[in-house]
C-alpha cells in the first residue's frame, strides 16, 4: 500500500506505510500531531498528540502527558480517506515520514491555497 494525495487536479503517490500529520492550531498556535498507518481497509489513526490545550482542543481523559505532549490512542476504525482543509490562519498541514516533514504544497508541487487535499490508501 502507498499513500495518495489529491488536490486541485494533482495526484501524488508516496511509498509510505506510516506517516505523521502535523499542523498548528489556528487560534491557540499550538502544535498537534497524528500518527497514521496506511492499511488495505484505509488510513488507521494510531496516536494523537497536542502540545497544549484550549479553544476546542482539549485532550481526552485518557491522554497522558509525555515529554511535554498530551498523547492518546483515539481508537477509531480505518478511514477510507481524509479530507484536509486549509484556512491559511496557521500555516499548512505538514506530512512527516522518518523525521522529514514537508508541507502539502511542497509534496504536491504547487501552492494548495484554499483547496482541500484528500489523503487515501492506494496501490503503488
């Protein structure tokens, strides 16, 4: 399996089986990260982390503070796809693989602006 990204008519395939989706909360300006796995039934959310809380981003009761991050396992079924919007208020979504993080615009090769980006599991 690979990860496919589609935005504004451009589709890119990345040969990854796991990735971290990272962004900055638009109001609190706080870092948020999610670890995902690419599986045949879809994208599986493995763990979520936030660097703080407030303004609609409170960690759930089961979250644990580890190295300055509130971390938890969201326990959700695989998602067929993720549709990411970009408000422009807090910078872009970043996709990280092996410690290397790039914005979606860098990966797709064009400024995504207000376009949505769809992530899904796909065949290489």
